[in-house]
C-alpha cells in the first residue's frame, strides 16, 4: 500500500530507469567478483596491483549508490521513508550531478585497470618480470598454470567495468532529457516600447466621483461647477507713472532755468591803442 500524506512527492520511476540502474549493479557485481579473484591470486604469489585494488573499491561503492538512487524514491513512494533524501533525488539536477560523478570515477579507474591488464601485466610465465620470484615445487606448477587464466579474468573485469560505465552514461542521457523537460523556460525579454497614449490618471474621474459621493454632495458640486468662477475684485488705484530718478551731473559753468544768468568770461585783452582812447566793456543787463 502506497504511503499517503498531504505533502507527498511525486517521483515517477520508469522501467527504463530500473533497467539502467539494474545494469549498473549487475556489471559492477561481475567486475567485483572477477577483480577479487585476481587480487587474491596476486596476493598468493606477490603483492596485488594498486590499480586493481582501487578499481574494486570504486566498483563496490558504486553498487550502493546505484541502488540508493532508485531505492530511496521507491521506499518513499511505498513506505514513506527517507523523505529528505527522496526530496533531494526528485530534483533532476542533483541526480544528474551524482551520476556524472560516478561516471567520471568509473571511467578513470577502468582506464587505469586497462593499462594494468594490457600493458603492465605479463601473461607469459617465462617473462623476465617473474624471474626474480623463487617459485619452486607445486607452487611453480600452479603459478604457470594459473597466470594465463588470471590475465583473462582481469581483462574480463576490465570489460565489465566498461559495460557498467556505459550504463551510467545512458542514465546521464536519460536524466539530461528529463532535466531539459522540467527546466523552467527563460522569460523572453520584451522590447522597450514608449507609450504615447495619455495615462488614465489624467482623465476626468467624474463618473467615479459621482458614484462614490452622496446625492446632496453631488448637487453642491454641480452648483459649484455650473456657476462661473468669480475672481476677486481689487480696488483700483490711480496709476502714476513712476520714472526712475536720473542722475544729472551739474557743472560749475552750466546754466539752468532756475539759476541767474552767468557772467561772460572775459576774453583776452585787446592790444593797447593810442593813448587817451579807451573802449568801454559791454554790460549785460539782467
């Protein structure tokens, strides 16, 4: 019976998602079993390769993550458990990031295991690499017989790692499509337009005022609006032209209407004539 609550999440899990996560777990288990056999055989005769050990660790942890990505939403939909984790996994972006991280890790360590299986490990028992090991008795026979099969087992583990990586990449493609569908579309930016129409605030709102005011107040307002506006009359005062006072400089030899006539300025003396003859000076009578 499905878990019911008011704020439940809808986390649909398709059959394709179940199939891809199941393929990741299946190939990871095969890679884990095969590489574990290789590590055990190497530890019997000499130390195991670090590439094989790291590959085993990454593959083992990826099994739990692949199971959790589909298991947590399933338990939430059926039992109502792991609500916070299910809420986080319901976001396609978070699931995409987790899947991308594990795809990168599996790619790195599977590539390192490929180098170890095809370049570093020598599958010929007579190779100089194994000459330094003192293998005698029954151990010598088991080493020579088991070395070719261990090489094939390590390469099989490497192939299972690549198959698991392919399943993770397919999950990434599926999540990316889901993320693209659920992503909010960007709001189109509208071009800037200049509104030349008059705003509604400048229009007369007489109809609104008539509906919101009582009838008596409307009559008073109609009387006010019907009578022409009367301007206050100001008393008329005789206007006298005001002329600005002009500054009139006076000179000592300037004659005005109110001043007495000026005396003529004596000119140069005439040359002296014969003795006994004098010319009287003219006098101006006022």
